[in-house]
C-alpha cells in the first residue's frame, strides 16, 4: 500500500454522533465508526480502519472519546478494500485486539489474494479514469488476528446488533443493523455520496448511490444487497462514504438510485 491517495474531503477530521453511542469519524474520504457497548460507555468496538497512514489519527480520536490508552474490544470490518483497512495493521499491532470479517473476505486479509484492479472504463468521471492509479488493490495478511463472523449473525461484543451479508461490492461485504433503533451501517453496499464524481467527493454532497462500479466485483449481487438493506427499512442510514441519511431523506432518494 505505497501509493499516494491525494483525494480528501471537506469533512475529513470531523467527528459526529449521529445517534447516541455511535460516533462517525471521517478519515479523508471514508467513514469509520466508534460504537459504545450497550450499558458500558467505556467499552467500545471500531467498525473499519480507515485510510493508510491514519492509525495515529484514529487512536487520537479514540482517546478523545474514551480516555488515554483507549482500545476497542474488537474491530469489525465491512470489507477489506484499502480505504477500510488502510491503518488496520498498525492499529492491531498497538491494540492487539481481534478483527472480525466475513469468511468470503478472508483471502484478501490473509495474503492469499489481491482484489481486482479498479476498472477505468466502468463509468464516467475523473475518479473513474484515474482509479487504477489512485486506489491500491493489494490484500494484506493479518492471519493471526482475523476471526469469522458467527453463523447466527450475532456480534460478540454488541448485543442488539447483527451482521448482514451484503455482497457484490466485494464477496464478503457485510453491513450492521441495530434492531431496536433500526440504524443500519451499510459500509459501501449503499453510500450517500457519488464516488465517481471528484467534486461530490470533495464537497461531500449528499446523494444516495450504489457502490462505485469501478471497484464493485458483482453488480447483480450489489443490486440485490441494496434491496436487502432497503427491506430492513432503516430509520438512519450510515455509510462508508458520505453523510448520515435519515428515513425521510432515504425515502425521497430511493427513486434516484441507478
């Protein structure tokens, strides 16, 4: 992962609390989430691990929220693309916590496979054309720390939450759903900014969109996963890219999906 990722957004460095106990941090162009463990605001998990070379920044934000030396109970991954695991290796070297991912994502997290290279012909826009130069596709090897999500879809540290298999963008992509509040963290399965547009990425213009074609491995599965997400009728959608979207915004935007 030695390529430079020059693109960032006006929201980079912003920490917000879109719902009680859920903190969204924007690291350049990607969101990661600090989730309090119910009943104990001093214990928490991290969802995704941001951009390369951002570990110190992420740890600093964790200490702002949870105090000096704060470390999560675990790290949950939506998938293993570079912008969601960019700082993972350094984070686990410091924190030494388990990492969870879907078993179909394991080959990209255990050094067996690289992701397909971004497709510069998959759509229009500057980001699409430059995607092979901008975005690394190499896998990583964290074999000693990786664990599969359980078959019952429960999360070991987050009672009330479940993981949902939402493949297409990658084979093992997952989203997270909280039943009582109907909050859904969608990763890249359904996003709220048009990733193909450089200006939209820079300004974080809110717009419901499918995962970017240039990095999506199976379009049919990606479309089915969007239908699964919408069938959950989330009251609040949090995504890997873009701003939170409430149910009114979501309902108004569904018809604009490609």
